[in-house]
């Protein structure tokens, strides 16, 4: 894990990778000649938010068929869709990765990482220990309700666009255009960089 976990603490992400994921990794490794680029957004507003985001990054890196290539700066964000002051603010970040996993398996792993950090899905816009969302996968545009690609609201969320633009200023959101242009079109109100905080690429 990382130095964010002090001695004696258990690592909540140490768990077997589901057999179904392993099988899909093996299948992907034989059918894909080149890994695909994917973008994942992370958010947390309960518990030790920075430690949780770093733990999620490390857990994703520990996934067979996944390699983290870039980690964005941290942003602090006012929660969406709730009464002001009713929830703690979020820490948000974006990671860019290469993967031989198909989108469905990457989503399965994202949900497993959320569950490792005790994510509870009780209410829409509810507070959560961890959010792991697939923002984009290669150039895929797909309206499958199980996994819509790219993320259907990514183009209007500064807390996704700003950190993504930081790590890849030339990035394109499939079907929507340059991230830089999308970021110019949305408000950054309530989305502030936390230059005093830092996430790290896994060692």
C-alpha cells in the first residue's frame, strides 16, 4: 500500500481478485494486441478522503491487466444536488490508465474497489466513502444502461474535467470534443484545487 496507512492498520483493498475478472483478463490478453486507454474519476467525502483516494489508486494498480499512467492533482468540491452544508466537501481526482480489461470487467473492478472502502448506495447524491467512475474508455461511445460510455455527465462536471485537463491538456472526451473546450464551457464554482495535497503513482 502506501505510507498513508500507518503501522498496524489493515489494508481494506487486500482481497482476492474475483475469478470472473481473472478469466476476463486472460481472455483479453489473448484477444487484444494493445492495451486500451481509460480515464477514471475518483471522489470521496467521508472518512480520510485523501487516504481513501490513494488507496483506490493503489487497488486499481493491483488489478491484473491495469497499469496507472497518470494521477491528477486533488480538487475539493462542493457536493452536487444537496442542501448546502448538509454534507462534507469532496476530494476529487482523475487517473489515466492502460488496461487489457474490457469495459465490463473494469467496471466490475471499480465496484469492487468501492465496496472495499464500504461504499453504500442508499440514496442518489448521498455522501459516500468512495466513488470510482469510468469516464472514458478508448474511443468507445455506447449508451448501454449498465455502462454508458463516455460517462453521461462528465462533459458538464468541472470536478472531472479540471483534473483530467491537468494531466492531459490535449485530451478528448469521445463524442463531446476537447476537454479544454468543455472545461471552458462549465462553471468552476465550488471546485477548487488543493495544491497542499498530493496523490502518488503506485510504486
